[in-house]
């Protein structure tokens, strides 16, 4: 199985948030001497892996995307990568066979295929003063007379770095932006000076969480996580699948829920069974994704309903479906 972002030296404590609530949560810095977990996998490394199977179940056909140049549109030229297009392309390519990244937008075959163009930019870069904080670097530049490069770091103890990335998808053939599918997410990076490590928070419309990374990972790893979560979110909005379930703490998208709710009423029973079994499996229930009802699935449905104040039977209902969607 392919992995998403591989981060080494991730601090054990992982605080999951519930998305953007209008007030940015404070970066949580683990206490000095916190144990370092050598297992590379954390709860967010599987987001892109899960995206592939979610597209398969909810959309049923591959999604085609063309990645436009994703540039640094801020005034902080030289302080950040001028172009993160490769990071974005790599993130889409990590998903699997249900996402196709188109490299030639002039292909004749594309005229008969639905293709989304992913437009975007680094739209915000701020350095704010804060006690006992700092940043690691992923490019060449100068900040407050401190020069850094790809292997260096800034050790100023009075800085927090904030970086925002926006995606605005458009329909390649029609040429217009796809309404209500844009994403705007931000990473906040703060130094954990006592252990020479860094903590970061992802803030935005789709996901939010705090985690810690080692000094050697710094900004580059934080940007990569930010891009990967934004990729999952923009695909979820375009493909109308419940991307917020890919990571604990995702924020429910009402537009997608409304679409899924109406679609569920019109679907045949075998498709409803597939979605219910998939969502139960995603929540850790011991069931196989299937289009045929079986005793294992019946028992899982009864147990789930009983635990969520519903009539404890094996009937597949809209109420059960919406509950599994987090509504």
C-alpha cells in the first residue's frame, strides 16, 4: 500500500481539532523531554490513501485533474519556494488509480472527458513575534537578517510563521471556476526550543489539527501536509464525497451532505449497502465493503445504531447514513 507523507520523529501527542471555528487555536507545544515516536505513521498519513477508495465508492469513476502553476503570490519572494507545483502534483499522484493527473491539456482525448484544472497560490506569509518560537527553512532567503537555505534553519526565539495556500478549481472545458469548491488552509509553525523541534497547526475549512515535527523537517514537511490535506478537500468538494471523514476532526461540508442525502434516496439498495459498509469499515468496524447484505454487516449496523440512539435493527435508512456521515 502506498503511503502519504512520511514523517520521522513525530512527537506522540496529537491533538485533533474540529476545523476552522473563526478563532485560530493556539499551537500546542509538547513539554520538554516528550518521547519521540519512531513509527513514521500518524493519523494523517493515510488521508491520501483513503481518498482513492472513497472516490471509488462515492463517485465510481476516476477524477481527472490538470495542475496549473501554483506560485508564491505573496511579497515574501526568496523566503519561500517560488513554486510548489511539484509538491501539489506529487500529492495528487499519491492518491491512486482513481485520480489521473493530466500533463497535456491539449490532448484530443480530453475533449470527451471531465477535467478539472487546479488553480492556486501561496496567498499569505506572515512572521509574527512570539516568545520562545522560531522556524525551520525549506528555501533560500533572508528573514530579519538571518540567512537560511534548504538545510539550514532560523533560530530566532521570537517568531511564529504562518503560511496560507488556496486552491480554486475550474472546469477545463467550460473555462469557469467551479462554485463553492475552493479551499483556503493555513499552517502555523512554532519552534519547540527546549527539544530543538517544531510544532505546527493546520487551520482551515476542511481539516484542523496540531502536531509536532523535528527541526530537520521544518517548513517543508509542514507545507507538504498542508498541501495534502488541501488536495483531499478540493477533490471531495469537486467529487461530492465526504472527505472530512478521512481524518478525525474534519469539518462537515453541508453542500456535499445535501448532495449525498438526495443521491442516497435515488440509489438502488446494493449501492446503499456499499456506502454503509464502507463508512462502517472507515469507522473501524469489522466489515468488508460489499454490495450484498450479510450477517457480519447486519450485526455491525445493529451495534452502530444501538450506540447512537437509533432503533437497534439492521434496516438501512437515511438517518443511519447521515449519522455515519457525521451529521
